[in-house]
């Protein structure tokens, strides 16, 4: 196929050139009636490009993308990886079926379990005692779990994590396929992985049957642009499209599709070079930051530690705890003092998601700011919450997530021992600390309350103050 083609971008441009006037949707009439205030902020050309897409252009663009990344098929979606994950999960599992799921998942996976009515068999992530973060489970962990639960309908892994540590997708795919079990990989951060060998192995190359990617996270797509990639022959592509049709919009955005088309076009033409240069710049940043004694910068030595099989060097993860501050505070300080936005702040770390767009000027600005932070850190404003041992946060799944979610509920200030009817997900990375059907224990309640006091963002708690929690009424 000719990767220089851009079917979606061409269709948008052609519609605009064609002298069309629409009496159909969208009612903004390609921006004709957009007021000056809206146009000043959003730009009139955004509306001019917001045309109804011809399906043919999208499927041509999907074929080009599938070829560019080595997938059997690609499906463009327009409501983030969340809808792609819902679609994939509704395809590989369903009511009453079991699915083996990495417990370190994003909340969209839990939402999918509720939608599908499936029974999760939790795969416990590897807990890194030293760093107090979770890494993906190993291939051996998956094999053992499948030995215990041979009737699972599929396996879902999340790799790499938001800290950049990745699973042995190759090994896990081999184990799944020996049992004809499809492997679904949430690779939300890795749409560029197929285009450079130094990056973690793209899930689709490692044997995943389905891989989900966000185009806006570490790549050039507009927010909500996402992909489902299909590999192998264990998942029916027709089922996949039917499930997407069930839950997605009937008016998908041409802007989002166009940004996916443009991303693929650019990556096919110059992705390797762009990423090569970005990796070189990133290495320089890491070398410079590693010289600062008071901070700890994650590097490739993480590979092999606690089952970490791959590592994404574009994730710059810095432990600032030796400065006597939390990552939450470091993130806020960088924002308020230097107008630099980090991807994530947690109890110990700030994480920056570097991309091929970040040039030397931007990276020097970041490095200077971190040097300034280390030289003169702010005084600690809130103590870091004690992070319990992972074992203490491994909660009992006492009820099916869907049943608990739709059960009669009540709010209680003392949830210990009760079954949760909500999910509460420290964000980012958005991994629920508790989810519907799990039984609250004391460490999780204390961890969440202390985390909130220390600056943790908990966008989905029923009671944002955490004075009470939503539980299944007894
Ligand atoms: C690992 C992972 N999966 C899925 C999602 C959902 O992606 P989106 O925001 O594109 O819906 C996120 C978002 O943070 C994520 O980090």
C-alpha cells in the first residue's frame, strides 16, 4: 500500500473544496455560524474540518494503519482507549464468563467488567518493594493462573505501566495461545512502539490478539483518538465491530479520525528517525539528571527487577522522596514555579511522558527546573501517605463487580468489612484502589484518606471528601 496516502485528510479537504452546503448535521455549518469568542479560542478551521466522514475513507485509512504497524486489522475509535477497551472486553468476554485480568488495570477495564457482567480472576501485579510501585505480572504468573482457571475466556494485561515498566508480552502470548485463549493488551501509551526497535516491543508484534492504544497519550493524535489493533485469528473481527457499534457514537469526529490518519502517515514516513532523535535527547536528559544525588531517576537497570521484562525510556520517572517532599508536591511546584506540567505525581515520584515533540529547548527547561527543585526544594507541606504492602491492598472480590455496582447501596463512614459499590481510582494512573464487589479493609481506607490529605486526586469517589464510602446495603 502507498503509505503516502491520507484518505481521511483527503476526504475532509475535498469536502471543503467541493462547494458543499449542508442541510444535514453538523448544525454549525462548517463553522459559518460560530461566534467570534468560540472561534478565537477553538479556531474556525476546527469547525470547517468537522465534516461527516465517508466510511470508505476511514476503512482505507484503517487498512493503511494496519499495514504500517503490522496488524491484521485496525479500527479507529473516537472516545479514547476507554471505549476501545470496552469494545475489546465485550468481544472477548460476557455475562458469567471468567476473564484473567491484571489487577493493575485502568478504571476503564473495571467499567468493562461491569458492562460485560464478567467475573474477573485477578492476576496480582508484581510489587516493587524498593520503589513501592506495581509492575506487570510475569509470564509464569499468567501460566499458573491459567492452570488454576483453565476456563477463562481471555487474558488482559496492561503494559507498559504509567511508570514505563513492561510485561513479557511474547511469553504471555505463547502461554495464552497454547490454550487457544486470546490475549488482550492495554497498550494505551504505546502507539509509537511499532516504529522503533529500542522502544518496548509493540504488543501486536509480540503476539497480542487485541491491542488498544490511545493516540493522544504519547503520540500525535487529538484527545480521544484511539485504536484497536487485531492480530492472530482468535478474535472475530465482525464481533469486534458489532460490539463497537453497540456502544460508540453514531457521529464520530472527522477531526479525530483525521488526526489518526495524519499520525500514521507521519510515522510511516519518518517515525523511525523522529523516535531515534527523541531517544537520543531523552538519554542526554537522563544522564544529566542522574548526576543530581538527591533524586533517583529510573533507568534500564529496572529490566529484570521484579519480573520487569521491558522498559520505556521515554517515561522519565523521578523519585523525589529524598528531598523530603512528595511527588504530588513536586508536581505542583513545577507547575506553579516553572509552568511545567508533569504527567503524574505520586507519594514519591514525578513522571514525565516524553515524546518526539519535546525538543532540546523544552527538555533543557525541564532539566533546569528539576535541578532547581533539587537545589532548593519547597518545605514539605503534607506528609507522604504510608503506602501499605501490596498484600494488604489485595482485596477480596466478594461479589461480581456488576452485581455490586447495581446493588442497593448506602454511604457509610466505616466501610471496613463492607462490599464496595464504587470504584475509587487515584489519578493518574487511574488504577482503582477499590472496585465494586471488593471488600474494604482498614489499610485501603487509611491509604485513600491519607492519600487525599497528601494531594492524591480521586475523581470517581462517590463522596469526594472520603468521609463516607458507597457500599452494598446489607
Ligand atoms: C493504561 C491506560 N489504559 C486506558 C486508559 C484510558 O484511556 P483514554 O483516556 O484514552 O480513554 C488510560 C488513561 O489514562 C490508561 O492510562
